[in-house]
């Protein structure tokens, strides 16, 4: 699986959009971009994933650049409860590729 | 609750003892994963089970670590002769395995077992 690079920490004001970047310059054509988050003392939670088109769900939006070498997770209206570590990972989506190693992620702190 | 459960939630043991950690995946999920998370660090893949296929053990750090899974249900991670560096939170996750693609890798994580080796 391709490696990812994320900033170690970011701050965001409550109610504003949080934009979390991720670089994955070695991504291959069959690899998806996945985002998870981990709130303190809890297990990670799936947020969203995509291949090349932008995706949106009830939690967030995922913007993937045309060359797929980077992506941005957008939380449109951050709340204090969105304070967490956000992990960006890339991996293939087939039945033999279940393993993932999550890096150190980005610690997002939402401030009042 | 239909989520992934793990037990015990906390385990304190003495160096050199063996420990067993249990994971109950979501019913119907054929894929099961174990991860280790040291304090302040990301998740480190350990092992992956998929149906009746041979497990992917490539992430196990040493031969002191082993895991088993009964069919498509409970899994047990065993650490023999524990060392202080084994202290971490051990997380289990499960997911569907589907050739449709969309849901396969939507992993659902358990709350973890916090292991402390004294």
C-alpha cells in the first residue's frame, strides 16, 4: 500500500470548515483513499473513502486531486466533538488486501 | 449492540506471563483485523483473517504473538512471555468482504484492550 503524509496537528475554530490535507504521491491506480478518525480513548471510526471522484456523505467531503497524488478531507462545520486524530490511508480494495497500517495522522483540535 | 466487542478492556500483567485478548466481530463480517497502538502513535497492523483463507500474519512483530479465529466469529490474540514493550492498546476491527467493493474496507473497530506489562 502507498504511504501517506499528513501534518501532525491542526487547529480549527468551531463552526468553521476544517480542511485536512493528505499526500499520497505513490498511489497506484487500484488504490482507494480512506479516512478514519479516532476520538480520544475510542477505536477508530470510518469517515469516507474514494477512488478518483470527489465524495460526500453526512460526515464529510473528500476532494481528490486529478492526479490522485493528494486529497483533502473537509468537515464543513467543525464542532468541538470533531476534535480527534484523523488518519488518511490508501489501499487496494480487493479480498486479499485487508491489511493497513495507519500512520500518525493529524491531530485536529477544534477550539471554541 | 451490534458492534465489535473486545475483552478484557484492561489487562495488567507481569513480564513473562502469557495473555489472551478476545475479539467478537460484527455478525456476518468475514474479515477481521488486529492492530496495536502504542501511546501517542498510529495503528500498527498485526494480522488479518478473511473467511477460510490462510491469515495474513505479516504484521506480527515476533513469534511470541499468535492469533486464531474460529470460523467467521471470535478471534483470540495471544502474546506469550510478555515484555514491557508489548504495552499498548490492542484494537480489533471487522468488515464485510464483498466483491462489490463499496463496503469491503469499511472497518468497524472495537474499543480496544489496554495491555500494561509491568
